[in-house]
C-alpha cells in the first residue's frame, strides 16, 4: 500500500483476560496513511488492510482498530 504513515500500537494490556487474548490473538490499533485509499470508502479501505494482513487476521490478530486515511485527510 506504500504508506506514508504506519503506526501500530499493541492494545493487548487493556484486554487481559479477554477470550482473544487468552488464545494468543493480539489487540492492535493501526493508523495507516496511503494515497491508495483515495476514492475508496471506509469499508473498502479496511478490506484492503485485511487483505494485506491475510492469515495474520485469523491467527496472530484477534482485534484490529483501523484508522485508514489518504495523505490529504491525515492531520
């Protein structure tokens, strides 16, 4: 996706004891800025991220909050 900004924060500490945390899946907050999001809906942007992560979304990642923007939308 050639991001100009890519920030990933582990939010797992806030979910200790949660079923997803117990099974090893992490909780993350992702901020990603890419020109490739231009003209795409919020849902389409999220699908692009999910597709890029592939199997990680089914194994290593239990929950992912996504903030996907274009460079002109990013503060």
